[in-house]
């Protein structure tokens, strides 16, 4: 984030959510909760920015599967396929 100006936003969280946050921090190797929170917010905003209106269309099943697979791969949600 470099020389980017920062703002502080105090946010009260339920104790159980903080425990899960601490678990995620430890599992992912972050040094602080702040890093996990910043990364989570960044990813959430990316997801929101990508939201588009869904339009219905007639697509054969095989083509639909391919499009879904490509969509998920682009977002890093499935492993790379070696063959189709």
C-alpha cells in the first residue's frame, strides 16, 4: 500500500468472529489481524465490483459447464485442469 493515506475504522465484532479471524490469521501466516482484515475487504470489494446483472440465455449443457469452469478458474477457485 506504500504511501497511500489511511483511515482507521473502529468496528466492534462478536467474540466468535474474532476467534475465527485469529484462526485464519494463524493458518495463513499473517502477523496481525489488520493484514487479514485488509485483505478480506480488498477481496470483498473486488467481488462486488465484478457483480453484473445476470442475463438468461439458452446455452447447451456442455457450453454452460465450460463457461462456469472458466469463470471459477479466473477467480482462483478451482485447480487448473490438465485436459478437457
